C-alpha cells in the first residue's frame, strides 16, 4: 500500500459517508416536516434544557452561524423558546410542548432509519462505526 493511496483518505471517505447518511436521514426527517440537522438540534436541546448557543454548537460540532439559523427557524415555528443566558451574553434554549410532540412523532421514523443502517452494516459494525465516529470527532 502506498502512503499516497487516496482511496484510503479519511477526509474523503468521511465526507462521502456523511453526505450519504445525511441524505438518508434527511429523507426521514422530511416526512416529519424538518431536516435531520433540525432534528439533531431539537433532540440536543431536549436532552440539555437551558443550553446556550455556544454549548449547543459545541455539543453538535456545528458552526455557530449554522446553529443560529437552525434555532431561529425552530423558534419561529414554535418548537423552541429562548431566554437570555445566565451570563446575559447570549441565549439559552428550551424545547416547547410542540417541539416535544414533533420529536415524539419523528421517533418512529428515526428508529426505522437507525434499523436500516444497522441492517446494512450488521450490529457489530454499526456499533464499531458509531464508536469510531465519536473518536474521530475528538480531532
């Protein structure tokens, strides 16, 4: 194997996989009326009530500007509410009852998507993939 074997490039393969997975999960999310990115934001806010923009961006490994666009839309649709953060320099977010309902309605679709990926990879490779992605996200 050559050191210059670009078919083994982590970046290229990670981006290809990320695009394919994003497309697949976006199809799922569209059925529920939002994007997979918005679903991730909603679930993260639900799990970390009162998280600030900076905290959410960190947890989601998302550019702050992208996150701000997503939360603004989710807030406008009534799925999130914001209030001044404790340090008064930003906003803190909570999920609304409508946002919780949206997640609950989307969970069966998300579970189906998860099962499809698990079936494609097999249980062991599925778990290994998730573990490796978590490690890579530490770069």
